[in-house]
């Protein structure tokens, strides 16, 4: 019987830690939402071609589109 209460305490402790982590995570998400700029980013439509020092075009990245 002594081992039974120890496991219950351990489970409760782990669950409490999970709940605290979840609460911290949701607070961080809310904070990021409030800090987010309200102005939308304006895109021109065409990707900007950049060149290296040799005059060769640099490969486009996923974020360039």
C-alpha cells in the first residue's frame, strides 16, 4: 500500500506541472497576439532578384514568394 500513494503523488505532481506549462504557453500566445502589428505587410507581387558580388543572381527562397 505504501507504494500506491507514492505513485498517486507523482502523477498529481506531473499533472500539475503540465497544467502550469499549458498556462504559461497560453499567456505567451496571448502576449504575442497583442504585440502583433495591425498593419498588413504589403507585397508588390513580383519577387525581387538579388545579385551576389560576381553579378550572379542569388537563388530564391520560399519566403521570397
